[in-house]
C-alpha cells in the first residue's frame, strides 16, 4: 500500500466512519469498544498501533481509532506519529512534517508548536513525526521520550501511537513497552500468517498486551453484516 493509497483510505474511512450507518464506522466502533473494555484502568490509556510490515494500514488504523475515541466519546485524545523513519500522518492533513516529535525532543519547538488541535474533532490533538533523525531507535528509547509521554498522560484520556512495523525495525518496541496495549493492523490477501505469527511472538516476548487486530480489505457480508474495514 503506497502512501497515496493509505492517505486515500484514511480519508475515506475517517469521513465515512462518523456516519451511524457506515460499515467503517461500525467496524471502528467495535474496535473502539474492545479497547475501552480491555483497558479498564484509571488515568490515561496508552495504545500502540503497529503491523508486521509496511503497507498494512497501521496509520489508517491509528488515525481512525483516534478520531472515533475523540469524536464519539467526548474524550481527550493525543495521536502521535512515532514512525520516525517513515512518518505519514502529516500527509493526511496536507501539512509539513515539522515541527514534530523529533523537533520537540531536541528542543527545537515548544509544546504548543508540537500539538495541533483538530477542529472537526475538538478532543483530538496530533503530533507529527518531525524532521528526519539519524537515530530514531535511540530517540524513542530515550528518557526524553518517556518523560514526554508522562507529561502528556496528565492532559489526555487516550494516547494513540502509530509505531513502525514490528518485523521491519526494532524502533517501535521501546514505545510498545511503555503502552498499556497494542492493536495490530493487517490486510486480507496481503498479510502473511507467518509474518503475523512472528510479530505476535516478538510483542509477547517483551511482555506487551495485544488488544486485538483490525483487518483491512474484508468484503461486506452478503447478509448485511459488516467485517472490519
């Protein structure tokens, strides 16, 4: 899935997801409910979104989950692009990637510059990836990042993080360790069972909790029911 295709999918699903009768909306309401009931804890809930490999819709999933949580539950949600090697969330908003997370962590911008409020979902704030860094794994594993998350926990009910593909690089594992759970994104007819099994093994190996998976590309059932988008 190319960046342009993923952007189009995000836009289509985000727009249709707010319609009560939308198949996308129904699917993401189900995913949202699963997250809510799987994380019955006090305070901020931190959720990582990842996939086995690139092109499996993780950014689409992170975007839509963040929108659904903020738009339909009257909660404060922060969406962070933690895929510092290939940040894409800014492309959906047709913005520059900077200032973003890397800029903030090296003190090139303020917190007000980093967090962008969304008018169509007042409870949602977004942090883009920022300028490309030569050491993304070190940045995400640094005390600067963990301290940033701790500060954000007091301001938001949910923090959704779009993390790098698990099987491709190790960057996202340090982020996943800091989260309360992980949602995996896969595509029917594209994602391989062996790759998904490896991803589950890696995530389980660091003691992280897998909340479930969103499967893209599932056809609508003939009886009128809905599969995941």
